[in-house]
């Protein structure tokens, strides 16, 4: 049987859209996708067999375009306008996504580097502060037969749920965010049964696979420690050519292993993350040759009149240079009111001042917005396929879809056509994600923190993850700058 007649799939689709008509957004999306260098050898390491009806590249490109044609999953492909160009059934896509030999991590990095390069080479691009962001999110599932399924603790719902934990690594320059890497994890629990009964474990989907399959790496990651995977992801990003100034993370990732790793890098980078400051905090810091917990250090420095007030941020703060895990670090303790709750930041850059540290760390919440948008618009984590390979494929495709849309959005809304009009159009340019996050959240957290004496981190979490009534706050693209 001959190869399907549509040999240049993207060109066939592009012919339906023109730059100057009502389909300008679609034209821009297609323009970016067509710019990417995609060959079967570079993406999959193999070429389609000569008797294949639909090539691997055609199937992949069709999957990449699903959101643009309002296709939620392969089951709905037959009812879409895209099916008129690629006359195949849903099984073609399901087989492709369940292929354990496809190295999705390599594929995603290959295309991401091209997208990131496209951003950096534009004449309007300004070399901003590039940061890596590490965070995890819940992947709730409904099927108990999914391969490697288990129960994990959801910090958003404050209970155990059926599903996975998804650990993500993203990169941002203050305007655009790209998802670089991810891993799907389980939580063994005290009994080592991933929160499942013996009967449920037996019902889970299993399949014998070759040791050389690319999926084997993902399966090993399923039971690995988050801190170990974080270090591996950062190493991988560096090896792929991505450069950054800071690694941003919440308090869960602020540990001696990651701090030691960041300080050992030959490239100039630093860590900036939250630390636990509650009464139960047991982490010790060396200050003036003595060891103190965070609450004890705050008490000591407050008595020594080290507490200052920032009029710009309208908060009280304390700065202290200490030793953590034999490394010199700088701590910032912050509270909104005299009777408020302290929270803290740690950075390996001991030259960083409080205002700058606070502004840089605000970029971490860009990844929370990515989660919110990708889940709501692109179906991140919604795949219910039993095969673990399909779960990896679905997340990889969503990451690429989001990254492509992020770059398109940047080109058509965030940048002018040249430096000549930069000054004149400065006030009318659509605000970047990070600027909006900073402005909006500052006003919200100042009001709430002063009123209720809450910690900033709790308010951020409530606004983005917990409150349906404040869901409109997360529509960052449409809101005006508040500060």
C-alpha cells in the first residue's frame, strides 16, 4: 500500500489560511510550526517504512494541531475538519502515542531549543533575566487500571487523590514561558503500595517491554525522589544549551542537595527559593558561629533591630547572611504587618537585595499560570489512557502545544516590528505575563495580608489554586496592570 498522498501535511493545512484575513491567529500558529525543522530521523530516530500509509511525521503533526481544530483526543478526530486531510482512524493516533520506543524527552528538547532560539534571534528581543522554574502539580485520574496508577497527596485539595504527581521544569525570560521537561511520579506511602489495595494493584495495566525502550527511563523516574529528578532536569537543560541566571522553586525543593548542586555549576547561576519558617521548622542555619532555626533567627535579629520596612512593597523584612549546608547563603524573612506571619526566601547570591529578590521570585508563579492555562485550554493531565507511554506522549504534546502558542502570542502581542516604534508604542504594548503577575498580585496580597495577617505564600496559593470565586485573577492576559 503506498504512502498517503498528503506528503507535506503542514503546507496542505496552511493553504486554507492567509495572513491578512480573519484567520490571522491560525496563520501565525502555522507559520511558527512550519518554521520548525522536523524530520522523522531528528524526531524519532527512524524513518517510516515504505509501505506505511501514514508516516510518523504526519501523525505527529496532526496531534500537534489538535487544539487548533478543537480536537480533545484521538476519539474525536473523525468528527473534525482535520480528518478531511488525513483520512485515518483514531487507532492510528492511539498506536503512535502508545509507542514505547519514541523518546519524547529528546523530541521535546529538540523542538524547544528551536523555539527558544527563534525568540532570542529576533531584533526586538532584549536579553532579560532568564530563570528556570521547578514545580509540581496534581494529575488526577479516574481509571484504576492505568499503568502505574496510585494515590498521591494533593496539597490543593488537602487529601489523597487517585493519579500522578507531575514534576515540571520551565524556562522564562520574563515575557515567555516554555515547558522544558517533566516527569510523572507516584508516592509509595508508608506501606509501599502507592495507596492501592492488593486487588487494585493487580488490576493495573501491565505490559512487557524491551530494556532498550525509551519509556524505561520514564518508568524508573516514577519512583524516584523529586530532588534527584530536579537535579537531573537542570543538568539536562544545561547540556541541551539552555542558559539561565536563577533557579526558582518553593520550599519543598530548598534542600542541601540542590543548593550544593547549583553552587557546583561551571555556569554562573544561583538558587532563589522559599524556605519553611513555621514553628515546626527544624532546619538549622549558622549565624555568628551558632546554629539557629528560622524562628529563633527571626527572634534574635528582631531584638537586634535588624527589622526594616519597605515602603515600596509595604512589608517588614529582615536580611541575614548565614551558612547552610557549608555554603554561604542570604535569607530574607518577610511579613506584611506587625502581627503577620513570617515567610522566607533563600538565595545563593549573597549580593542580592531584598527588593530585587522579591521581584525575581515573583516569576515563579508564571509556572502556576502555565498549569492553569494548559489544564483549562489544552487538557494537560486529562489523558485517561491505560498505557503509561500514552500518558508521557499526551503530556509531551501538551507541553509543545503550549510552547508554540506562547511563542506565537509573544510575536503578535508582546513585541513591535522594530526598534523604531519601540518608544511610541511602549504604553500600548500588551503587558508581559511577569509584569502582570507582579502588578496584580502585589495589590491583592497587600490588601489580604494586611487585613488577615496571612503569609504571602498562602495568599498566592489561594488565588491561583483554591478559590473559584477569584478564578478571574488567573486570566493574566486580560487584566490591566494594578500597580
